[in-house]
C-alpha cells in the first residue's frame, strides 16, 4: 500500500474565464428620470435640502431681520399708493419668482388697473424686487459657504442684478403668455396648464441667481446652466418645485388668518403668520442655493447627448460568418 494513497488530493487550479466586454446597448433610463428622480443623483435629497436651507436662514439674524422689515414696509408702501385689499397677500411678499411676479401683477392690477400705468408699476416692481432678491441671494450663498453674512455677500449679490432682472422679466412674460394662451384650452385644462407654467418657470430658472453668484458667467449661459442643473437625473427637482408651489399659494394663502378681510390694519395673528411664512420663503431660497452648490461640479457645460445603442448584426450577417 503506497503512502500517497491516504493523502487528500488538491483540487486542480482553474483560471477564471475572462469577462466578455459588454457590446449590447446600455440600459435606458426610465421615462421621466430627469424630472421625477427615479435614479441616483448628485443633488441632495429634498428633505436634507430644506433642512439645510431653513437652518441657514434661522441661524442668520441678518436674513431674519430683513424678512421682518420688508414685509411691513411693503404693506405700508402699497397702502400709500392706493391698495385696497386683503392683508393675506403679505404671505407671498418674499416668494420666489414666478410666484412673487404673480403677486406683483395682482397687486398692480388692483391699484392702477390694466393699462399704461400697470406697465409702469410692473417695471418698478421688477426693478425693486430684482435688487432685493439679488442681495438676499448673495447673503444666502455666503451663509452657506462661510456660515456668516457680511458686506461681501451683499456686494456679490449686487453684481448679479442683471441676471435676476432677466429672470423676473422671463417670469412676467410667462405669466402674461399663460393668461393669453391657456384660456383657449378651457377652464379646467387651461388652469392646470397655467399652474404647470408657473412650476416650470421655477423649475428652469430657480438656480440662475446662485449660479451667477458662484460662477460669474454671462446671463444667457447662466440661465442655460440653471436649466441643465434642473434636468440632472434623479434630482427630484420637479417634485421640489411642485412642493414649493403648493405651499406658497393654496396652503399659506388659504390658512392665512383673516384671509377674506379687506382692511388696512392686519391683526396680530396675520402679522405673525405672514412673517413666519416669509422666513419660510427664504428657507426655500436657501435650499435651492444649497442644491446648486452641491451639484455644481456635475452640471455639464454643454447639453448632454443621448448615446445611441450599438447596432446588433442582423441574422443574415451572422449567418455569412
């Protein structure tokens, strides 16, 4: 009997087969992934964005003070030029465009009617709001970057006033075009189309002020990059914009204390509610800025092109081989 008989045999070494290179077409992204976020994204989730935005505003006394000062100042100004209406409008004083633009148009129509004076009122409102919005954007970006607010953020905001003016004018044009075109579709579909246009305005233009502050590019390129960031796969940016629209109009306006009252002296509850809601508007503005800052390195300089899948050889071609 040989001594090798009782030893266990080692298994023969086998070399793994080389992996075949993938030659088939790449898996296609599900329909709507760039809008509704069905894939992973470089952009932070909505919850984290809102949390960071609200925390940034709440921890910056300068931003809170600005909101507290602007709301009553706006009310006194519109009263001085002849406004007679409900103080529930105060809840959207610092809303993001095009919702803020919609607020200005409604206020102007109730004061001066629709005519040449209305265009003058709208032009002045766009100019004033652009300055305020640009300054707030610069301060919010500085708060997100450095954790503080100073004159430097204010000056950075002033430099992007032209970009913000263009955003305001585009929002105004969107609302006017919607009022002229969408009623043809009927009361139901027309209203839904108008709402979709407002959401779409925020969707494509919302990142433009922050992009202008951070990168300093031309107006046209900044607006294009804002749209490209909105279309990043998995960003859920459409959900974010729809959530903001739903909160900014039907929710806060509907729950405003004394919403149906026409008075020049809002109640204390109305003032408190309006001030809190306008701070919330700044929180959404900061959330937008935070989402851009995180996703900025991944925003393409050129529009992304869909890669065409590789063509498979036909059965006749394979048979000739």
